[in-house]
């Protein structure tokens, strides 16, 4: 089922209804940053809760973690981000604008000139300084992925949770990248949230677990009502693989701007644990409490974006209906994701008896579900308003 809604329609709907606003809008906005309004904050929270429930609470082989955004700078030397987390950039010599080398053809997309500088590597990590001194000794980075917080805590979690292989650690949190070309609304931003799992397995079982996680993660989106025809798997070619990965399959969604990545599921081998063991000088081998076997586990990493999932669920929920020859927009969400589960709308707002009963019902319901009370318009308008805020449809 092809998606016919345009991104302009989604962007203006999100602003009008209070799902997503431009960051710092009153100052003209900040490129690559967005704010979630009252309905957007509920939707995003529901997506994260559904992810945490499916991947942590409902499984025996997973535990959660909430690591800090700021990490020891050596982390990024060990992970390879200092050297490899780069885009190739060129400058147009005529208009001085800067572009990703793979985004320009023969001529400058801005002014048409054909005179570029040589491509040079630009690191995407955002830098800041800790403490009072602003020199090279105080540089730290805002994490570009949550994954490394999991790897550096592998020993702590292994020792305290007493999990035996295979087991995984899940984390949801903010990441930051100095993207050269943020765009497509919240699809590519400079500040975003990730939902990441690092699943540790015996090296010989990694392939099998990779397959299982690809299936599980695909099914998660379908279980939450996403149209299966707008989802597909795409296996990376050799030339696309990140420096740490020997295999990766993306889950893609058919956005209005085309098929694009929601989540990647990579086989990271034992790269990260080996690197951190070497750089920290700590023993990060897994020692089995029963068999006494010692091994550096392989890692399967399902890594998705909260903002991309939120955008895809919003696009997927968008429906137009004809009611009495006039169009009506309805957002049809799975009941676990709908920002508001129940609306209490009194038929007669002039009847104090009905109003107080309706308010009592709302007070009772809100102990368990998100609900609203509304008596500020005619019943037809109130229904329509609720359809625009999102209807539970599964
Ligand atoms: N730890 C692996 C990792 O970070 P990635 O493919 O670079 O892999 C994983 O990112 C997911 O994070 C992506 O599938 C996407 O959903 C989300 N993501 C990455 N960069 C993003 C950005 N600039 N804006 C929004 N989401 C982003």
C-alpha cells in the first residue's frame, strides 16, 4: 500500500496538532533539532515503553541500562569513532558552501559552479569541554551512539546480573551527530534518541542470533500496527558495512521521501569488547559460572532511532476520510501507541449532573490510562478533534 501523504502535510499536521515543533522556533529555529509537543511527547514515550517492554521485560535474556551521554574520551579512540566516524566534505570555491562529497555531482547544488576543493574527512562527533579549562585536555564528546555505554559497562552488568550467554543489554537515550545535511523533518537530525541492544553470544551462534533478531525486530513494528507492505529488509553490501561490522541488515520504511532506514541489525563480532579490553587494559572476557569457559562474546546489535520510528508511526497512522463530502484527517494508532486512550465527551455540557458524572468517569479512568475530558465544542466537533489527535485502532 503506497504512501500518498506528502512530508509537507505531515510537518504542518505535527505543528498544528502539537506533535512536533521546530526547536527554538521563536528565534528562527535551529537546524537539525526538533521539540515534541504534548501529543508527540506521549507518542514518543509510548514507543519507547513498547520497545522496553518487548525487549527487556518480556524476555529472560535481556537487562536494561541507562548510561551517561558524556564518556571518557578514550572510549572513542577504542571504538574507532575518532578515526573513522567521518564524512568526506568538499567546499564550492565559488559560493563557499560545504557539501558531502557523495551528494554533489559535477556542479555545486547551490550555485552551479564546477570548482570544488579536494574532499577532506570531517568528524561527525560533537565536541564540548568539561570543567573550567577549555583546552585540549578537557575535550569530551557528546556520544554519537548509545552502544559504547553498553560495551564499557559489560563487566559491571555481567557481574551484577549474573546472566549467562547468550544475553543482551538494552538502552534508550540521546545521541548527537554533527550531520552535514540534516533533513526530512525528524528523519536526520543532530540530536536524536536511539533504542539499542547489544546481544552477547558465543561466536559460533552469532549468525543464528543475527537472523533471529532481524525477524524479531521486523515483527515488532508489524505488531504495533505498521503496514507490512511499507516495511522491508535490506542487506548491506560489503562496501556499505561499518568498520566494526561483518554483516548488517536494515529495516526500511517507505516514507513519503522514499524507502529509508528505521533500524540496522549488525553483527559487530568481538570488535568492541576486544578494543575496550586493549585500550582500558581490563579483562573483558566472559567467564561462564557453570562451565568455567572463557570467551570474548560476539555481539548482535539491533539499533533503531526513536525519532525515526515516531515519524514512521505518524506517517503510517495518517488517513483521510470523506464525511458528508468533506475530508477529515484521522490518525489511526495501535492502542499501545495512541497518545490518548480515552476521550470523555459529555453530550450536554449545560447539565451539571452529566458534566460532574463525566468528570468523575475521567478521574477514575486516568488512574490507568491517558484520557482527556473535553466539553468546549459541539459533540461532532469534539469527535473530529479526537480523530485528529489520534484514534486507538488495534
Ligand atoms: N550503534 C550503531 C549505530 O548507531 P547507526 O546506523 O549509525 O548505527 C542507528 O544508527 C539508528 O539510529 C538508525 O537506524 C536511525 O534510526 C538512528 N539514527 C542515526 N543517525 C540519526 C540521525 N542523524 N537522526 C535521527 N536518527 C538517527
